[in-house]
C-alpha cells in the first residue's frame, strides 16, 4: 500500500488547555513521525509526497469563507501584536447571534470553532493544507486504480465541520477526499470513522446528502468528547435522511463488542453499495490511549484491517487520532497490514 506523507505537518505544534494550564498539545508532531517510521520499518510500500492542490478544492466540504479564515488567521492575529498561539475564548452558543460574522480576529476565532482545542500557530495553514493535499492525492490514486492508499494526515480532520475547527482539527481531510471523489464522478462514497471520538465534522458536512453515507463507531457522547453529537438518533436530514449511522459504544468497549458494531456498519454499507470507502482511521481506541476509553489491544488492529478488507471496496485510509505516541505507529501499521492480508 502506498503512503502519502509530508514533512509540512511539523510546522503545526500547538498548545492545549489542560488542568488549568497551557501545555503542549497531545496532538503533536511526534505522532506522524512515529507512524511514518513504522510504515518504513514494516516495508508497507512506497512513501510519496502529496501533490499541492488549489485551496478551492477544500470548498464543498467547507465554505469558502471558512477556508479563507483559516488561511488568514495567523496574519490577522499577529497584526494585533500577539505572537503566541491563537485560541478562541468565546462562542456563539444558543441565544447569542451566530448569523453575523465578527470583523476582528478574537470574535472570528470563536465564530469559526467549537472549542479551544485547535490553536492557530504560524505554521498551521502550511500543515493543514499539506494534510488535506495528502488526502486529495490519496483519493486520486485510488480513483486511478490503486486498490488502497494511506494518507498520513496530521493534524487530523474529522471534528472540522463546514465552518468550524475544533478538537485538534482544521480541514476535514476525509470529507475533502470523499467530496472530491464525488466531483470526479464516483456515485456513492462511504466514510467509515473508527476513531474513538465521534466525527461530528464529517457528520455535519454530509448530513443533508444521500450520496455520501457516514458511519461512525465511537465512545457514547453521553460520557465522551465531543459530547454534543454522535447519538444514535442523528440519522441525517432531507435528502440525507437515513444516510448517517452513529454507533455509540460504552466506555471500556473491547474488540468483541467493537467487532459486532463493525458488523452492523458492514450491513448498512452493503445495502448502500458504495463505489469507494474512505476510512477515518483513528487508533485512539487503543487500550493505553491517554485521552480515550476503549480497550482495543495492538493485535485487534490487525483484525480491524482484515474486517475492512472483507468489504471488498477501493479504500482510502485517512489518519485521524491516536495519542499514545510510542504505540500508535504499530497500531496503524497493524490495520494496514491486516487490510492487505485480508484483501
Ligand atoms: C481528536 B480526535 C478530554 C479533552 C478532549 C479533545 C479531543 C480531540 C480528539 N479531556 N480534547 O478525534 O482524536
Ligand atoms: Zn479521536
């Protein structure tokens, strides 16, 4: 399997608010570097850079004004004399006005985000655009006939919605790839999200559409981030009614229950008869992940890959979460090798 990777990801290294203090984010450059190292060591296949794409190709999954905001945010922030990471600190919740875009950066950061988990730094745009370009290059490779590809994206993307960043995410790499496949004439695309956290951004982007089925297995939002989406009764709207499937699972879920939920997902996917599978591949379902609550063991990730191979679809894997830096590389490679063995 070919891996697409860019060193540009290293230009994004932000902070996180934790325990009433500012700390380096769990979402750090070491994550992608360790995954790359394991891909290399396992001789999974070629490792290639992505092709640069026009940011207009991010529009569709995102609004044009949001993409422009992301591209300009650091310049707007430093123009106010600030040089530390930019974080939003106010949001237009419920009865506040969310229909008017503020003119200044402090307001705009809140307008275009859902939490303070996505700091804007000097290198954020370079990293997130390079990451989206890997997903676009990867999906084109599969459309051109490769049975599968791996976009080693960082930062992740699945919390990023049409007009918001959050949860370490800025551009929704998987959604950008799925939307691009549709633009290239693929009729039906399924996005399967196996990250521990619900991919609220991917859900939002395709919620009103019947051409992209979104299926997600994740920690029940009653207890788990992102708390405000990911329930089973979120099934799509309008033309998208019935084309969003959430399978929330309890804290402590281990492989057997996860596998059963994957079986439910497989049935829905089969009846949809997609031409392409995009996997939002988070490995924060790992038993030792520092911020998540499932109990998959390293060997279970091989089973996950084998199960996905059984779906028999051209497949793009897009990297999402996974924070136990020492082990995530091995777990990612286990999924990809399981997939190749099962194909
Ligand atoms: C991104 B991805 C909980 C803090 C949660 C954000 C988690 C974002 C996960 N104590 N912080 O889905 O892996
Ligand atoms: Zn996650």
